[in-house]
C-alpha cells in the first residue's frame, strides 16, 4: 500500500469513523462508508489541506470512491513535480 493511499485512508477513518477494513479502493463515500454531502465536502477540504493541493468543485463532484480520490491526488502531485 502506498503512502498517498495510506494518508487518504487515515483521513477517511478519522472523518467518518469507519472501520479500516471498509476503506478499500472500490468503496463509495456515500453508499459504502455512510458519508453525507457535508462529510464529502469535509473530506475534500481535508485532502486539500493534507496534500497541499486544490480540488475544484467540478473535480470534487467526480470523486465518488476512495480510488477516485487516490487517483486524482496522485495525478495532481505528479503533475506538480514535472
């Protein structure tokens, strides 16, 4: 498991209070992890703070699963390194 995914997983566990075993790449924030729309906004804000990135509203609407968040954050970070 990579470092970015581990940090995302930790944020989700802290914010949503879910069991670590439930935080898998395919897990939907709303359907599988019990988040509501406010939780989703708070998760996005926490991802932005933790990874020092910006997630536009358009992108945030497309981040539905744990894997969506992981892929976007990895892509954003790698594009900043170039």
